[in-house]
């Protein structure tokens, strides 16, 4: 998802499609969004790994609960951070969280409920999204901010789930 947004921005710059502003978004927010997109790919330091001590709600129907106090992950935080794909933005904020994966509904991933995981969470990520088409059917692109999280099995280091909005 993040790679798609980055490629969309390049396509817009090359073919000259205008970038619009969402309803209620100020021009300064648009310039901030575009400025953030220009930082994509610059180095971003690994966030401090954090063991969750209380429930953390994630976007969608997901959450993290505290892991057992005695649990030691088999995969290191540095290994997980290096697995993250795509260019990062220094203007975004990132978290690296250790916890027990919790699903808030009966999703097809129910077998993952309770799995000990590392979660890499990114917030305030600039991206170009397709906006509503006006009556004249002109393509409208909107620069806005989103978030994502990627879930990795804390014992094996294998990717489990990626979520972006």
C-alpha cells in the first residue's frame, strides 16, 4: 500500500494531474502533505521497542494486549524493523510494539488471536488518494495522511498481516 501511494505521487508529478484538497482541508495542510511526501526515502531511525503494558487499540478490529512478563521474543526488534518494506518518511511517527495480538471480531484471522507479535505502526504518512469525481468526470487526486501497521510473529519473525488506511 505504501509503495502504491509513493508511485502514485510520482505518476502525478510526471503526467501533471492536479492534486486537490479534501473538503475542510486548508491549503497549508496540502502543502504540508506534499512537503512530507518529498521526504519519503530519507533515513528513519528505528523507534524504541516497547513492550505494551496495557491494551493498545489499532485501526480496524485489532488490538494489542500485554504479553506474559516472562516472554522473550525469538526475533529481535532490529530484524523486524529491517523487514519493513518501502521508503519511510522522517515526518511520520513510528512505533515498534511487542504484545499479544487481539482480534475484536470473528474475522478469518481468528487463529492468530493471542499470538505474540511485534507490530510496526506508522502514523501521519502522506499519500495521494483518489478523491470523489465531480460531475464533469475529471480525475481528482487528494493529498492526505494515513496510517498503517504490520504484524510479525515475535517468535519466528515472519510477517502475519499488513493493514493500511
